[in-house]
C-alpha cells in the first residue's frame, strides 16, 4: 500500500490551481473532465509525480461545512514539509501570501500557517529533530 493521491476541498478550482501553481510552485498533474466536474490535481517536483494533490470542489454541503469548521477553528486542512520554514515563509510573503501564524517552534517542529485563498489553512513545517 502506498500514498498516491490526497485531496483538498476548494471553493474555486481555477483560483486554487492558480494559487497552488503560481504561489506554491506545484505543477499540473491531471486535468480530466468528468461529467460536470474536473479531476484537477497538482504535484510537487520535490515529491515527484507519484503523489498528487487533488483540488476537489466543495460542491456538497458536508464538504463546505467540514472546510468551514476547520478554517474557523484555525486548523490546517493539510501540511507540507519544507527544508526551511523561515526561507519558505519569506518567499511566500513576497508573493503576498497571507499567514495566520508566523514561523513558530512547536515541539520538534517549526511551523507556519497560511490561507490558500480557497477556503483552507495550510501548514508548512520543518522537522528540527527526528
């Protein structure tokens, strides 16, 4: 068994695609029309094409409520590992990414949390020790 696909609910796939590619640096993996929707996914060159993140429309009430409750509680819906949180934080700040939590030490990690503009908080983290 292996991890190959995970998803994040988004309120607008095009807006999410722009953010995840232009600001975060992900690349398009799939864009397949399925009935009235799309399988739109991205991947990180650092992680390779074998792991993709689907930008999934929050098109039903349960998804909207789940996304909204996490956001309003300040809980990130996903976390991405980076080599250096400070460097990534500064890079994203220069691209006008809105952070809700600046780089902070939390146990054995340094973390920061930002708004992906599509209804989610995303955490970036750096392991300080393993």
